[in-house]
C-alpha cells in the first residue's frame, strides 16, 4: 500500500497550490479520502473530505470557499486545490484513505509566506 502526496511548496499570500495524492495497493474507489494538516505546535486537523464516488464533500470552516477537494478514481488520485492562501495555511498536509483500513501518506509541506 502506498499513499503519496505531492505539490507542496512555498507560495506568497494570496497565491494558489494544487496538492495531489496518488494511492496504490487497495481499492481506491471504495475509500473516503481526506486531507488533514498539521502546523508546528498544533494538533492535526481535518481540512477536507470526499466520499468514495466523489458526490459529497466537506470542508473545515477555515478553508470553505478557498479550497476544493476532488478525485479521479480512474487515476487513484485525490486533489486539493488551494486558492487565496494565507500564512495560517502553513502546515504539513497529509492524505488519508479511510475504509476497510486506514492509510496515511508521509505529508507534503505547504509554506505561505512573503
């Protein structure tokens, strides 16, 4: 089983990034996918989630209207489009697959700074 995030980096406030998470080794289309983040000194928090077929999404209040989660089951991939980024979005972002089992990626760093 592999869950691999990519797309993080350094961006200025107001900028955009798109994170990708590619999964393998399990039936991706049967799993709810979520993005979490953890800032230094803070607990890991749920950012966004998407149902197995992609028909339902949910977001943390802090990112509503700025972030969009999506998935392409044929590519075993989930995305997080992040717009209007703020310094407080700085964190390590983790991809999580939840279904019969619970799988996590290693994370990708997002830094929002001028």
